[in-house]
C-alpha cells in the first residue's frame, strides 16, 4: 500500500481551476518530486494535502486513511508535515520557540528528544537558539523551517521550494540534508522549480503542466527526457 | 488635595484603562480586529455585579467571580457567533460587525435594565487606610495591585507558556501556525477569553470606583482604553499598560488643574500628538506587509 495516494484531485480558487485531476502515489521511503512551471499547481497540491486548501473533488489517502475534510492541525498529528514555500518562520519568535511550535502536537518529552536530533542535524540552529528567527540569514531560515517541520516527527515531509532564493552552495547543502533525512527513514515529497537538482535526488518524479500531470518516471529518466530537458532544464 | 492623592487617583484610573486596553490589544494582535464591543463587555460585567449584590443580596466575592466569569463567556460567545463566521471575510466586514455587536449590547442592556443608572453597592466596607498619617483610598490601592498582578501574569502567560506562544504564532502567521498543528480557532477563542476576563476584572474595579452601571458606560471607557492601546502601540502588552497609565494621568492632571471639562479632550489630543509624531505608538513595531 502506498504511504500517500492522491486520486483525481481537483482544486480551484474561485473560478480558477488550479489542479485538474491529478493522481500520484508515494511509497514509504521514497523521494518523489513534483516539477513544473509557475502556476502548474504544485504548491496548490501540497497545500491541499496539508489541509490548508479544500479540494473540489478527488481523494487523498495517507496510510489508507482519507485526509479530505480533515482539519490542517489534525493532519500534522497523523504524521504529515508541510514546510511551506517562502519558509514562513515566526520571525518575531526565537529559534527555540519556532522549533517548539513545530512540535506543538507532540508531548514535551518527545519534543526534548526530537530537539536533540534537530540540533544535531542543524548545528547552526543550536548556536542561534535564542536569536529571533527574523535575524537569521535566508539559508538559516530554510534550515529552521525544515527543522520546525521535523519537530512533528513526520513520516512524510512535504517541502515546497526549499531552494528558493538561496545561494548555489546553500542549495547543495539543503539537498544534501534532504537526502540524509530520507536515508534516515523520512519519506519526502519535494516541489521544486530547480528541476535538475530535484530530479537528481528523487526516486521518481511527476511533471505538472497547468493543473495536470503530463509525464512521470524515475528521477533519472526524467532528467534525460528530451521534452523535460527543453522545458525545465534549459537544454 | 495632596499630590500623593492625585498620583494615586491617576494610577487607579490609569490601571482600569490599562486592563481594558489589554483586551483591545490582544484581540487586535491576533486577528487584527478592533473589537468595538469590548467596552460594552465591561458594561455587562458591571450589571452582573449589580444583580448579584443589589438584586440577589449576595456577597461581593461572588459578584467578582460571576462578573469575571460572565464577561469571559460573553467574550468567547461574541467571537463564536459574530466574528468566527467572518474569519476569511474582508476586515471591514468584521469591523462593522463589531460595531453592530456594540450597539446590540448597549440597546439590549437598555431594554432589559432601563436607561437609568443602577447603583452598584460597595465591594469593600472600609474606604480608606492610613499610611504614615496620610489616608489613602483602599479602592485605588486594590486597583493598582490587581492591575499590576494581571499584567505580570499575562506577560508570563504569553511569553512562557505553550498556549501563549501559540497565540504569538497565530498572530504572526495564521497559515503557518496551522501547519504546526496549532488549532487556530481554539487559540483565538482563548485570546478572547483572556481579554474578556480582564474586561471583567476591569468592570469590577470600575464599579468599585464609580459605583454605577448604565447601558452606555462602556462607550467612553472603551474609547479611552482604545486610545490607550493605540498610544502604547496596538498589539503590544506593555504598550497597553503604558498607554492606559498615560491616559489616566492626563485626565487626573487636567482635572486637578480645575479644567475637568477638558479631560476627555486632552486624552484625544494626546492621541493626535502621538499619531503625528510616532504613528505606531510608543512601543509599536513597524508592521511588515505580508507578501
């Protein structure tokens, strides 16, 4: 059974149909990426799975349980976390407080444990734990946003544009971390505009085009696919 | 009148404004709503005290408990019935709703209790204590101490507790707070409950000072507390207290000079000056537009 299974999902904002019948599966332990141009419906798909946006129709099943109509804060409890586009850290709260918010649905003793793991993974966050998040650099904020999402101990971590606005060296670092997290057992659903980076670490990928899936395959297949190269990889 | 007495009066009045301003500032901080019904919650609290003590002849202690509890419930109820359905509506709609709730409470009170003032019995029997030969108003001292304690407790709650941090998270980014697993509606209800409980305490302290309840008493009290919140920087808890005390002192000072007809005008003049010089208020932060 797939960890996450999305079938014939339709989502609209008023009259605008953002997602028009997409279906995909994620197996336990995979890195799956959704790539596509601006407005293809990638972020909408993630926001719908996370319960922030309501779908018009279709099904979303996580561990065999339907997520449609489940409130966003309940979805986090089930083991599914979204690290949102633009990071959206709580800039006036300290790093430690941001992480504490990430573990909001977990017990204090669980959080104490997870916090150690997160600080080991992101030593910079430990150094800056008492600083307000707004004073961090872009890369550090991305690490905080990821660490914060990890605090809920997700089985499936959804990352929306984690490399956005970061220097190339930091992009590499972030992708290394994503691979590491995956090796340690977290299933990853990755949405990226940086398609070549995303495909290079992904087991499988889906290409989204104006609300529907136009192509699917393994990360390597898509990386070498002529259409994909022309459209998204600049060559 | 000695200087000390005036100082105490200023602190007493300022403390009441501060308590009410805290409710304004907390609700604004979390859902950017100027809750114009906030002053009227205090009016309801004063009527509860009057009913409990004057009509039912029960103890002042019970009046305090029931006033605070009644205001807390009313605040949460107003949010659930009037504001929660408009959570995603434009801010103007919810603002107009708040004005509607305010009129509803004022006219409802007039319908039920009549337009004349009801006399709220004294909560405490001794009115003054002697400290070093000077007699001081016990009401004033109680008011100041209660306000100080409430402010400290509130600040600790918001800064240190999990729920308080959730309030700050929701106030900064409601969507991101949801993704953390925070139940945004519960958190907003809690904020209304806290702000309204403070209004309940304010109602008791106000009744102690002025001993009467009228259907429209919340208007000027609410407006001045709103001025206090804006003066201090709306959204800021320490700011609300500073603003409240400033407004209280300004009024008492002007009255002491024999210009008491001007005391309301001075408060609003103060507001105009602060808005011209520092529009975000004394402790207000510059708001970053969310992209």
